[in-house]
């Protein structure tokens, strides 16, 4: 029995998924990327045996050189991973640590069109993480707290640095941190929804990447789009799963 | 480069320390991007030599021409008619605008949100590192986009020989009349500068020289339609870039030699990449030397560029001038006729451009189009959206990129380009 690994080396975390010849998941591991992604990668690889591996994520080239693996972009990997879990997925939004992507698929599952956010961290997991910290929430509680808000304050800046000072001045005015938090979620969602609408105008949207674990994000996205938003159980591993499946299908 | 040029550069007023730094970066980039390619045509050796001497031997040639009484005209745009320049016994050269230089100084004169091309042209002046600019007896600016036309107002105090040409923005009879009157005014200025009167013979000879140069590039472009592609997009872009710098007759000869070699490659079905490699047409803003960022990323991502719908490419070289006129005025009309067809995004509307993109996709058998927009280049970025939409409606995949000369977004661009290439496979 051959085992195929998919590894997604992101800016915040690294995921490894191993599938068998039938595409069934045999192992799924995660660790922080940290300062030494290669060492982090080695610890994952040692913990889950596989025969071949395909890398994706921003660190894919580093991995390719060190481990002589194949690589695939996050876009194709997320498309494949989302299709494995939702057979007729046609639109995907992936919001990860340092970038976000909206992907439209053809009926056969191939990528039809995609959009990626610009150079900065606006509208990504990193933005939410820094804002949560500024407001004194843990990243895991951030979405739940935002959902408790009475009303959403308007945050106009999408630049992480400017938004942080905007948030600081709202705190100084005595605003409820939960209302600020909801405003921040809204600002990210508006950006994500606009990106989705540029690639696809109707139908269900599969939400992948670590940010999909935030319940406020998924709820607001569905409202903003007026479309059903589907979230996999472990949205952060979809890229790794997709990479593993693509490799399996090649053999 | 030889040490002999130090005196020449000092005499031109270049800042030797900065200039050395520029040449070092240029040399390293050329080695890493160009010389590292596999399976290059042997005849590209001529262009390797040209690039190694781009600030050396070529400048010496220009200075020798000057010493013999010829004038040097510097230009930033494909609307400046080289035919007239040659007819007035002068030489036309493109001025450097393909790399960031002296950005802090530039941003004292221009807003930050000015496109990289305009900023670069100022950087080369303020940093005193462009020997072409310093050799020029006349620098021709032109009213194309708002950025350039306002920038020339700020450039004027920095140079003592700026000539600004007005250009039409609409393809109407009035627009064509404006182009003709501006070309006549330019010819007057040239004649005054050189003291040489343009004659039917000299103008026809200028037209023939430039047509020959264009025909050589057309021949090269046609050969790129073959699968496997016989030449990389990087190398073909370089030929299109050197088009603006080199002695025209020698350039024509060198490109035709490349074509001879490529014809053999096509006949033997050999190329620079395997058959079936995804083929990409690049469309949009000009890519001036040494702006090789996009083709480097594309061709390192497993695709091959088969055409440039660009000023440094087919927009700049499309169509020849009718040589049959028997008076200066008839020949000028023919020149106006040819240049008035250039589908620059400063024109409104600019529907010819979309038709040309579609023609080029067919002619070069491109699988997809990458729309290359320089950040803050309003005319091309505005056109990018309808171009993308129109192409997608015809089933031609299109990737819209917006970037500048810095490498800070290279990782992001690589991911986008790789995903686009995956989409085409």
C-alpha cells in the first residue's frame, strides 16, 4: 500500500496530511511554522510515514529543494481539497495567515479563475490575530466575542498598522471591545466578499484556511454574500489534503 | 567592461560610484536571468555582447558620431518617429527607464504613486547614471498619459534640451491632423538642431532603415508561433528592448541571423522547451531594460512567453511605413498613417488594442494572456478590466497582474503565475 503525503507550509502553521491509495486520510498533523520551517517540517515528517510527498504553501519551494518533492500552488491544492469534501464545490475562499484567495472552479474541478489579495496582510488571519491581541482576546475567542456585540463599529482602515491605531483610539473612547471586534470582522468580510464576487456570482462557497474556524467570519460571510457558506471540519488542512490527493491521482 | 570607459563616463558627468553599482546589479541580473537559460540560440551571443557593452562601446559609438557632427536624440516613447530623426542625420536612442534608482531623490519631485517607469526615468537623471541621457543633444518628451505629461514639467529644469511633443488622444480626423502638425514641428526642430534639411531621399532612406528593423522583428515574432517555441520570451523581449538602443542596420542584421537559426530549429522541431509547454501572451505596459521581472517569473514557472502586446513588443513595431511617396509631404503622410495606428491606451476609445490581443493569441497560439500593468499606470490598468472580461468571454484565460520594479512581491507574483500556468495545463 502506497501512502501519499501533502504538506502545506503556510506563514503561520504547517499541515501534513497522508492519504492511502483510495484517498482515505491516514494521518493529519499540524505544527507552528515558527522561525525554522525546515526543522518544524522534519518533526512532522518523522511522525507520519508516507512514500511520496507533494508540497504547497508559501514555503513549498524551500521544501522542494530540501526534500526533492513535487510542488503545487495553494490555489490548485485548495481547489482539489475542497472538492474532496464537497463534491460539487464551485467557489472557494481560502483565508490563511498571510494571504487570501477566491477560486472559481469549472464543473470538472479545474481552476477557472482566481483572485489573490494584494501585497499586505490586510484581510488575512494575521490582521485578525494582531487586532485580537490589541483588544485583549485570544485568537480562539475572538470570533465568539465579536458575535456577542450589540452593534458593529466602523473600522475604515484595512492597513494593519493604521487599523491598530484606529482600534486603540476606539478603546480610549471607552467603546465595548466586542463592538470593535465585530467592526473588524466586518471589514475583513467586505474585502473577502468582494473578492469572491469577482470570480463567481452565485452558488455555495466553501470556506477554507485557518480563518474559517472563526464562527463570526463564517456567519458574516454568509450574510454579506447571501449565499450558503460551507466549512470543512478542519479547514486549515484542506491545502495539505488537496496536495496529497493530487499526488495520489498522478500515480 | 573595460576601464577605458571611466574617463568617458566622467566626461559625461556620470556619478561613477553609483554607475558602478548599477552596472554590477545589471551584470549580476543578466547572468542570473539570461545566461542561466538553457538551450539559447547561439546567435543570441550578439545580444549578450550588446548588453555587456550597453553603457560602454555603444556610448563610445554615439560619442564618435557626435564628434563627427551627428546629433543624438533621446526618446521615451514609440511615438517619436525614428525615420525623421535618421533623415535629419541624427541617431535616436531610447532612454533608460526600467529600474528603480535614486528613489528618495525622485520622490522629492514626484508623488509616490507615480508609475515605476516615470520614476525610473527621473532616477536615472537624478542619480546621474544614464549615459544615453547625458549624451543626448535633444530629449524628446511626449504628452501620452497624464503622469508623463506632468512629469515633463518637472523634468524641464533638470535638463537643458527637453522638447515636448503633443499627441492626440482620439483617433479622429482632428487627431490625425494634430499628429501630422506635431511631426512637422518636430522635423523643423530636428533640422534646426542638425542644420540638415530633410529631403525626399533622406526621408525615404530613413523609412527603409526603420522598416527593415521592423521587418526583422516581425520575422522573429512569426517564428515564435512554432511549438516547441524556438526562443524564450526573455530572449525575444531582449531583442525588442535593444531595438531602441542599437545601430539600426546592425540590429536588423543581428535579428535576421537569429531568425536564420530559429528557422532551422523550427524545421527540426527543436526548441527551448518541450512541445505542449503552456504558451503565454504578455499584454500591457512596456517592459524597458532591465525590467525582466515578469518573463523571468513566467519562464521559471514552466510556461513560455510567445508574444508581447506592448510598446516594447508588437505595439511598438507593428506596421511599416509606405515607402512609395515621391515628395517629403507624401512620405510624412505615410509616417503619420503608420504611427496613428499605434494602439496606445492613451487613446479613447482604444478598441483596436483588444482586436490585436485576440489576433496575437491566435497567431502565436497562446493558451492564455497575462495582462501586465505597472502600478499606478492608469490607462493600462483601466483597460485591463474590460480586456480580461472580453478575453474570458471568448474562452481565453487571462491573469491580471499589477506590479512595479521592486522584488518585494516576487513571491506573491510567483504563486499567481504558477497557479495560472496550472490552470492552462
